[in-house]
């Protein structure tokens, strides 16, 4: 009897110890889950502090465009094209943020109607469904930053989301947010009350903005110089040579103006085939790392508002200071006239070179 009693007490003690161990393990798991949830919430708030969500969904990235709080992206028709790169997001918090932003903007998945679709597994499963894409410039130095103006430097795109504006009969997957961060549900719906319209795939749901840090902004005061026709003008500090000349196309010759001309205005670009005479300012760099440009101003026919040009001819990022260094050129044709035989009669052109350097800073929403 005594031995049985001791065995029973021993078994009870082992059960108590095992119960305590299990309780501690469960508490640890719960603590880990709580910590992970807090981390996700904290990172989610960081994303909200970095990205601006547009007022309406768009299917364009607008990298390099100025940003208005009231109107969103503002395009400049005279700006040069910016090289961009596209990367796949491997950040689950970023994916959750992008998907939830797309949901809030009324995005629709284009994986096909499938009734009730459950995507409650966080971003691991949803990333396969939505496809998160990070769009940014190849070089931030290509963005035409101006003081006190925010510019779009990054865009988050949901590749498999669609914008549907007024379709006569629509069948789509409407995605709605779940109660917790990183979850959601999708339901197939059919409607017939909408009108015909356009659609675009790839929903941009958030933008990251940067602006010039005014404390670091440095700009030299340019001296305006006169640019004569058919005479070279040196800018030794920039290592470039500028020369203006007149290009004339003889009627019936079958020739055309050089294709590499960058026209000073959009109207001249659109009607370049009709231009038979053009004033061309060649900007030739003596540095092999810098590009050469040819800026065209229409001479015959003339276009109003096409006598000025301002643009960046060189830009780079200093890896030691993180500063953007760039050179801008301003060209203004004061007076330019041709005779009936397309010979130069009057020519008065002013040119200036501007050197700038600055850091950029993030613009919070």
C-alpha cells in the first residue's frame, strides 16, 4: 500500500510539472504572437508615415512628377522622360499596406470570377494574387527637383488589380478589408447599372514623395551671355561648348532636320515634319560621361511661345555626401528673323548655365 501511494504521488508530481511546462510554452507562443502583431502594427504605421495615397485610383506611376495636395500628380508636358526600374516587393508589411490601400481605393482583382474567394492568410498568399511592384527612377538625379515642391520618387502598384470605370455589364472580384491588418475577403459580384468607359490594369495605390532639403541647397548666380550665330561659346567650368546655327531644308530635296533635335516646345515637336528652317543650339560636352544635346527652335514656320528652353543637361549623385549635383541651361531667343529666301536677318540669343547641389528629404503625408 505504501509503495502504491508513493507511485501515485510521483505520477501526480510529474503531471503537475508537465502542465506547468505546457502553460509556459503556450504563454510564450501567445507572447510571440502579440509581439509579432505589435511589430506589424508598428511597421504598418511606418508605411502610413511614408506613403501618400491618391484620392482616386490611377494606372500610371507618374514618377518624377510634382505633387499637389489638392490635385495629386501634376504633369509637365516639356519634361524629359525619366528612366524607371520595377522591382518585386519582398516586404510582407509593405505588401499588406499596398493591398489594403488598393482595397480602400475600390480596386478590383482580375483573377477571374470565382464566387466567394478567401484570401485570409496575410500577404504571403495575397502577394501571389495581387503582385506588388515597386516603381522608382533608375537615378534620383533624373528627377527635376525644384525648391519647396514635392516630387514622386516611388510608386506601389498592384499588378493584378484593375480600374473599371462604368462598364455596361461587369463581373469583377471586389476585395474588402478584413478586421485585422493583413487579412481580407473577396466576393464575385455582377452589376448592370454602370455605363461604358475605360479600364486599365495595374493599380497604383501609393506614392513616396521627396523634396529639396533647403538647408543643403546651393546654387551659383549665373551670368547671362550672348550667343552669336555660328560661333562657339565656351563654358570651361562645365566643360561644354555651345554653338548656334541655322538648319534649312531645301524644297524638294527629300531631306529632313536631324532626328536628335530636342524641340523647345510641344507644338514644334508635334509639327516637326512641317518645319523647313530651325535655329539649333548644340550643347557639346568635352566630358565623355556627359551627354550632348541639340535644342531646336522653329524658324519657319514660327510658333508662339517657342522661344525659350530650360532643362538639366547633367546630373549625378555624390555617394560621399548623398548630394545631387546638376547643371541646368537656360536659353532665350530675344529676336530671330529670316528673309524670304530663308537667310538669317536678325539673331539675338541669351544663354546661362546654372550649377546646383542639394540633398533631398522625405515628405510625410
